C-alpha cells in the first residue's frame, strides 16, 4: 500500500480506500482488489475467492461484458 508503488493516476483511489472503514481496519490484507468508477470506490475485496465470487461479477455488471 506504499504510495510510491501506486501509479500517479491511481493514488486518489488508494487515499479513498485508506480513509474507508475497511482501509483503516485492514489496510494490508492481500491480495486486494479495488474497483473504482467516476472517482468513487464501488467495491473492494480480498483473496482469490473475493475476486471470483464478488469482483469479477461486479466488473461484468458494471461494464456489460460477458463473464
């Protein structure tokens, strides 16, 4: 979560996450996936299960892509 490891364009997402309740309570849990759209965090999940069961379906929903 070190700021220097984040691309400049993604640093506002990092800041939003760290300011959230989850970011404050579990900032270092990995792997972590964050979905942001229009300057807001839509979803954050951890682990492979979180990716498979929550993040990927949400990406499909938000983008209209086929899963």
